[in-house]
């Protein structure tokens, strides 16, 4: 996994603004300027008594911060809005390039960042609200958080063209889904999945999307929006959404979400049961069914 470089608070704020629609960043710039400009123009009340010195120092400090901040903060917001607009254009270009290609090979030359942007835009085309979490590198855990109505879905993107995505990745996301109370999840790769990974996801509220399937889904999503490619028979992201499953129960001991586990020893070896997601800190269990 790529190690993230240290960033300044200004860069962190710019990244947060860049996750918003570009117009929201512009609006924040205007509002922050108006508020801070007003604060910078306020007069500091001179202290006439010793007990008023603290108030005067505080007012002077806020006035100084506002004087510089009225220009710096809007500039950061405008820069974030510019990044947001650029990302939006890049996402649409990626969708267009992949949608017009005849094979999934178009995914192979992408960087991990471009691949995440592509996957996020594919879900947007299907009506999901998408939050790009900036996963933290080429292999940074949950990369996208989807929402539709009151339900939340987690997405992990794997730009792995050289080898298959194994069961450990799928199992890890399933545990995070249970811990965060997500309705379902997706693991999306430009390559393929192992048989063990597919077997683990089968019957769970977790969908695996490999390179060829993603390519077909993007072409169909663009076609449904009245864009270029000819319609193809194949699944859509709606049909690819995780199937509804029984709600995840809470742990009888600590009330945290539970996950399905398989007994490895004893009289019930091989049978599934509900185990606490906080294991081994909590050993609460429930029977399934």
C-alpha cells in the first residue's frame, strides 16, 4: 500500500472542499469571505480596566486571524472547487473512453486514482450519491461510500490487472460493512476474483464486479442516459446491487453488529453462527435462524 505523505491543514481543507460539488466550494469561498471580512472590520474595544485586558487580547487575536483569513480561506475554497470541477471532467472523460471501447482492456492502463474515479462515476450514473473517501493510496481500504435513500453501501476498488483479488480482501470489506451498519458492499477490480473470493461473497449482501463486468455495466449505464454506445444485453449496476438479506443482529453482550462465522471445532464444527464483530474483545454469539 502506498504511504500517504504528510499534508498541511490547508491541504487537508482543500481536499475536503474538493470532495464537494464545485459550486459548493465557490459558495463556501463567498460565505467565508463575507463573514471574515466583517470580523476583520470590527473595532477592538480598548481596555480601561485591568480586568478587561483579556477581552481586548482575545478581540485583537480574532481580528488578526480574520484579517489574514478573509483572503486565505476563500482562496483555499476556490482551489478546492477547481479541483472538484477538474475531477468531474476527468470522471466523465474516463466514462466516455471506457464506454466507447469494445473490450475491458481500456481499464488496464489506468492509475489506481483514475480507476476509483471511474467506478464512482459509474455508480453516479445509476443514481447513487457517491462520497470519495480518498482511501489512502493504491490499496487504501474503503474507497467509496454510496448512499441511496436511507441505505449506505461501501465500495473497495482494486486496480489489480496482474493477479486475482483473493478472499481476504472480500472478507475484510464484509467485516467493515457489519461494523459500520452498511446495507451492502461492492468489491470492484479491473482484473478477476479467485474462486474462494466468489464463494465467500455468494449468498451475502456483497457483490463482486470484475473488469469485463464493469466494462459492460458502464456501457449500459451510458446507453441508458442516451449516450453513444449501442445497447448491450447484460447486467446493470441496479441488478448488480447486493441482494437484500436479513438484517444484521446486534450482539447480546455489547450491542455491536454481528458477522457470520463458521465453527471450526467442537460438536458444531462447519456450522455458521453469528459472532460479534468486536471479537476477540467480545465473544458474544447468536444462532442463525
